[in-house]
C-alpha cells in the first residue's frame, strides 16, 4: 500500500490550480478589477434571439421550447432551452470555480489539459506549462472574443475525454471510465457537435492504433473489454444529455443540416451543407504555419500595425490627417492568405518545437497516431484548397457535411501537439542525457529554429498578395506597396520572436540536463517561457481595448422605433428590419422578426428566403426609396404577417404595412401540387390572401368551400400555445401565419385533435368545419418531456460514478 505524502501527492496540484486561477484573473483583469465586461458579437445576437424564451421562463417557470422571435418561428432547442435534470451544469460551475462566464472557460481548459498530461505520465510542473499552452492558444482566445463560448467550452473538455480513453487502455479502467463519461457529458451539454465530432475523430484514430497493437500483442480480449467499458461510459454521457441530443436530432432533418426536398436536375440533393458554404473558410496550403509563427500570413484582416509602420509613413507623405492615419494603421488589412477573413490559430513556438522533439524521442507506439492526427487535421483544414481529398471526405464520411468553417478542425493538431510535445519533454527529462538523446535534441532545435530563422531571413521575398486584396483594387499603388512591406515586416518580426522562444526553451532544457540549472528553476523557466509566449499572442486578440464598461440593460434600451411598434396591442405580428435582416437577431429582442441570426435555421424557410423573401425585400426597399408605399405585391411578406418595416431606430423609421394578411385567414382556392419544387415555384406567383398551395403528395385535403365573411381571430398567445376563435358558414381551409414544424405541434378544434397541414411551403393550415370554434395549437414534443426524465436519471448515475471513483481512490491511498 502506497504511503500518502501530502507534499508530493497534493501540493503540486494545489499550486497548479492556483497558477491557473491567477493567470485567468490576470488575463481577464478588466472584468475582475475594473467592472468591465467582454462584448461578444455572437452572444449579443444570442441574447436577442433568446429573449422571448427567457422572458417566458421567468414569467411562468416553464420552457417555451418554441420561439416566434426569429425566422418567423423555429424550435428553441438550439437557442435557449434548459433541462431540469442536468446536474452537469453544476459540475461545470464547480470546475470553473464559479468565475463569471466566459472567464471560467480557459480555467477549465487549463485544468482539463493538466489532468490529461498527468494521466499520460507527465510530471505536474511540466504539465502546468502544457496546460497553459493549451488554454491560451489563440484558437480559444479569438473564439471567446467572437462570442463562440460553447465552442471553446467544448474544446476545453476535449483533453478530459482523451485522458479517460488513454487511462482505460493502460490498466486504469475505473479512472478511464469516469473521466470519459464525465468529460464527454460535460462537452455534450454545451451542444457544439462540430467539436464533439472532431473529438470522435481523435478517439477513433487513437483506438485504431490500439487495435493494431492489440492484434500484434494478441491481447484482443483485453481490447474488447476496454472498448466495452468505454462504450458504457459513452452511454452514460449521452444519457446525461439525452433530452438535448434527442431534440437536436429530431430537429436536424428539418434544418439547413438536413436533406433538402428540392431537386437539382431531377435528382434529390444530399443532406448536409453545400460545399461552397461549408468550405468558405479553408486554410491555404501554407497557412498552418501560423501554428508556429503567428503573423506568418499577416495576422488578421484588421491588424494593428503599431507605430512607425510603412503604411503610417506612406500616409504621412500623402498628407493624411492624424485621425486618418490612426484609423488606417489600427485596422489594416494585413492578412494575405486565401480566406475572405481569418483567425490566426497559434499553437505556440515552444509547443511546436517540443512536438518536433517528441517525434524524435517518443516510442513509435505514440508517434504514429500522433503524426496521423496532426497531418489529418492540417489536411482537413485545407478544405477546398485540397479538393481531391476533402471533397471525398465531405461526400462519404458520415456526418462531416453537417459542419462549416473547416478551419476549426485545426484544434486537433493543437491539442495533439501539446500532448505529444510535453510527453516528449517528459521523456527527455526522465531518461539519460546520453549522446543519442543529445543528437535528437540538437536535430529538433535545428529543424524548429532553422525554419524560424529561414522564415525571418527570406521574409522580403514573398509576394504578400492575398484574397483580401481584391477589395483593395481601387487603392493607390503607394498604399499597396506600403501595406505589403508591413506584411513582410510582421512575418519577419514574429519569425525572430519564434526563434527566440525556441532557443530559450532549448537552452533551459540543455542547461538543466547538464546540471547547470536546478530542476526547480528549470521547471519555473519553462512555465514562464510558455506563459510569456502564449499570453503575449493571446493579448493581441483580447486586450484592454476589447473590454467595455458594463452596459447592463443599456445594450437593449428600447429605441423610439421599438416604442412605436410596441404600441400595437396585437400579440402576434412580425417586423422586418430592412438593414441586413437575415444576419440580425437584435430585432428579435422586442419583436417577432422575419429575419434572425442562426446557423441552423429551418431549411424550408431558407429556401423561401432565397426564392421569395430576398427578392421581395429588394423590391420593398426600391419602392420605399421611390416614395411608394403599396405593399400588396409582397405576397410572401404579407402571408408572414409582416405588419411593420423598420428602417432605423427613430420613430419615423417605422413603416406600417396595411397589406399584411393577419394571424390567420380562410382561402378561396387551393393550388394542388405534388412535390416541393412545384410548391416553392408556385409561391412566386401565389395570391396569398385568397389562395394556398398544398403538396398533395404529403397531405390529404377534403372538399372545401369559401365564406367571404369567415374569420379566424387570435385570442391568446404564448410561444408554445396559440388560441384562435373561428367563425364560418362553410367548411373551409384556414391558413395560419405560423411556421409549420411536423414534430411536437398538436392542434385541436373544440378539444378534438385534428391534423395539421402544411400550406404555402412553410405555414400551417387546418380544415375547419362550419360554425364557431375554438382552435388551439400546442407545442409539447415528447423528445423534451421524456428526454428530460432520462437526462435526470443518467445525470444521477454519472454523479454516483464520480463519487464512487473518489471513494475508491481515497481508500487505495489510505
């Protein structure tokens, strides 16, 4: 039985947590000491889109599950839905030490990576340096600045799962089981399936090499037992998020990620995103060099060139004002890669150097899967710049075509480099410093340092022309010449910077192994060098200027336009913001918007946007500019009950639309079609007040009549429950200005359930008998209510498993 040593077994970990906490607080100092916050574009948009569901929860204590505040209406599963059984939410808060969101995310990344490195046999002091490198990678920092909090949180939990899988395969099955179940459950909770997919790729590659090794060593039964145990861990993790995953899987086929019902040349389109959309952001072939030299391609599309730049001097010569110079220099288009915009993902100079070292010193059982993961990650990040491979993967690798921004896949390389690099350093520090080891060490320094030196010396030889330069075609030659000189300078300076960190880290390791430095001092210097390297680059993208005084509700102060619109007592009408409506969710904070901001809107609604709504929007704007206020021709906007157009924030910028169809209406004629193509095509010429189009291949419709005096009035509104009163002297078809979604919505007429039809490509319709009736639509998806119960059960099992592991570990130590 091992004797418990407080100084050896506990103190290093307490120091590690303290270091991580201090670094987090210092990095976010404006939040903790200046009462500031981090404005995040995507979070601001999310707040607008989530407001209806948030308000409904606050007022009723219930989950709305559906919101009408964006794109006419859509499920709230990917916007703002809470599951009462999620104990993982509390575990997440504990792991973040209850720091304010999003500051706690990098703390979790530190802790998760630290645990992973410990499990892989790295000593605590070196693991601290590796954890700092992973948490402060610019992948995380840039993403947090943009408001991609769920993405970074999912990344933060990746190492925990990798640690669990590795432990399970290396005679620590209980630890592996718990870490895998806990890490995956925490990651799935934040609902960023793209990062989870990349984690799955990592696990599959690692597992494949474990299988090969098991075959060679004839230990397949042990391999099968481990895989079985890990599958149970995955089952618990999935179960702990069952309701969330069920609702998302249920919605996915009807979203932009699902299969289109439209055809191209008579052939049904495949499910998933279009290639052009998915590969819009693809790394250039040389762009992964940014992992080693952050400004290899100039940095960002709005880079601060600092003082005494070539562009500043050129502007001064041209007689530009101080303000013009400042504006130009602080947001210069320095990036010259292949993408329309970029986020330079830096892994770290020391990390890449140690990764090269690890490939030379680690056993082949490690370097094989490590090399495959890094190469695969880089190749996948090339996207359509390497069509031969990536189009094949897009078409045939299950699930891969559901995600866009393939540059995100570079996180696999970053995490793998951190893991392998610090494992390699551990190997160097643990083994004899003999001639063979010294040769490998010198070779790694020559490769990493030599490349950095070569990049610095040859920096003046590049063309420094990129995709972004197409937007600069009208700029004078002197401007472009100065800008390209600055691009070269940025590369040169960062190449020398990288060279310094490679040499400095190598010197510390060399002197330590030659016993010229004490181990303790060497550990401290390695931690300091990694921290200075990563912290310095991270602060380029999230610095003091990134924070602002807390606005409170000021961000959402009601404008005069909002006040004027909200004077309308009708509980359910829509507003169209004429300024970029389909990339704006701020309108949704106070209004039910035709537009919105979301990457997984309903596919049919997107079809309607492309074929009808966008052309109608352009026509409305053109008519308004010409002084015309006749909106009768905007048939689709009218059927969506677009009662107000918003052209600005002043009261006079509100334009009422008296032609809106209202909440519901009876139609005179039904245009029958037999496929989605004809249904959508008919929408382009449909008189929506009197006609409806129905796909008869999907829905059955009886004989209807028409009463010109018939009415359907909305009498009560909630996101998940709509009550109408109808009055008609004939059996008719009522069309409701509500988005059709086939799963979860139920309709009753006088308490008896009836079938909901789809009309006009996206709307709901009911066959309503003659007379006066109460019509109720209610959204009660089984996926949420049953899923919530299952979620709670597996969360309890997860917590019991974690407590059992702690108890067993404590007993073994005791």
